[in-house]
């Protein structure tokens, strides 16, 4: 075991957490080839394989599990000691990698820019993706998603604001086809469907006083994103099911009419989330505090 370094132990733990060399390399900010070579050298020195490797997955062997079971507490103590020292810095520094959706990025941009103004030595890499990613495996410090879809093993910090999906149509469409009076009436209307980045269609889920209804509505037009759905509704193509935020101005101006409002109650909105097993960096801690302060000022 002689010659093994703290960096070697961190590399083994990172691969085990990410379950891939590529994901661990992003976390450690080194190349995949360098990480693979480092782990292979450790295995040669200890004389036993620590990981089972296939073309699709990486998992710990029994020996690897035994090693990390003893090593993880020590690594946590070392990280805690280093974080305690780093916490004494007057100003956090470094880069904060955040993952969110395009809509989420638009909502948090003012907060992020205010955070950068408050902490001039910090940098933020705000990556937008339609799919919900494994933030640990993909090398992110934290994610920003709707509270309802935050993974259960993550620490969740709600922003404290609600969201709503609403049903809307143009006045001309309502005048011609009539106003639906119940969710079932939607099955007799032209409904504009939207496709998610995953390829699946947005599900129409309505609720009133605890009664939930999921509808497989029909329509002749499927839009590639929600923006196109709104535009189609404005051009009298049918009824759309979209976020209230995206159509609030159109409703206020009368360009669109909200339908079945009692069936589209608000739900928990955006939340910051980060791994529960990993001690937050000074930069992430500062961002968490910034979210708490923003929530207090805006709710």
C-alpha cells in the first residue's frame, strides 16, 4: 500500500460515486485517460482490482468496497478540516457549475448575476439541458429544477415561489368552438400538444380539490416546444396547456383566454439541489445563503 496518495484515494472515491471514469474526471477536473491511468497504478500497487469495468458501467469490487468503507470517514474529516479553513476566507472564489433547464435559467439569471456582483472572485458556469441529469456523475456542484422532480437523495432548497400550468385559447377559437366546462370536454376540442426534449409529449394533468385527472387529449398539431404551442394558440389553432409564466401577458391583454382555471392550481416551483453526501464548497455555501436571502426578500 506504500506510495498511495490522498489524490489516489480521492480518485477512487470519485469513480465510485460517479460510477464512471468520465463523470469522475469532470468532478476532479482531469482527463479521463489520466484518471484511468491513476486508478490502474493504484490497483497495481495494492495487487488487487478495485473496480469491475465493462463498456457500459463501472462498479466497485468487494475489495474496493472494503477499502472505501474504511477510507471515506477519513476523507470526510480531511474535507471538513479544509472547508473549515476555507470558510475563514473573507470572499469565496472559484467556479460554480450549475445545471438547469432553459426556463429555469431565465428565472434564476437575475439571482446568479446578483451573486456574481456580491462575490467578485466567483465564476458561474450555468449549463442548460432539457433532461434531468445526474449532477454528481456529470460534474456539477448543484442543480436548479422544479421542486417536484428533485431527486430524493439530494438536499433541496426551495425558492419559495409557485408555478402553474394553465389552459388557454384565443378568443376567436372560444367563440367558434365554445368554452370547455369540464376536463372531459377537452376531448372534443383541438388541443395543441407540446413535445419535451426527451421526445415524449407533455402530459395534461389537471386537479381540483384533490381530484386529479390525466388526459390523453387529441389534436392535429404537435409543437416541438412550448413557445411554438403558445404561438399556435395565439393563431387560433386550439387549446394549449402551458406555463402561466409564458402566457401571463397574453391573458392580461386579452389575446388569450384562460380556461378551466379551477382545474389548474399552483404547485411548488424552482429549487436548488445538491448532493447530501458531499460537503458544499465555500462557493456553493455562499450561493445557498444567497438563495435563502433572495427567497426572504421575494416571498
